[in-house]
C-alpha cells in the first residue's frame, strides 16, 4: 500500500483499529489467565482499555512524588528533633 495522501490512510487506520478492538473485546477471560508472560497480559489488557501498573517499577512521576514526600518527612523530623531555645 503506497500512501499518497494522509486522509485516506487515517480513515483506513481507524477502520482497522476499530475492527481490531472488536476482536480483542471478544477475548475470553480464560485467554487472559493462560498468557505466557506479563507482556502478553499487558498487551491484551491495553487493547481492552484497562489501565495497568508499570511493569518495571515506578514511573518517573511516581518516583519524583515519593522523593518529594520523603524529603518533606525528613525536614519535618529534623525540625521536631531540634532542642527548643531556653
């Protein structure tokens, strides 16, 4: 297929995408259970528009949020442990 114009290609892509989503929506739960790895499971769940946690640990946003939370707690502990001036 040679792409000469963008609009017909986008229409074709939308048709194929919609047809694929309908096929994946028919996947039985048993097929999800019998997957051979996390990649397959995440692929099938993504096709069914199910949000999933990241496979390899925290996302960068989660890491930053936890880092800021930890820094705030440490700063609070330092101020609570200082002796009060007499």
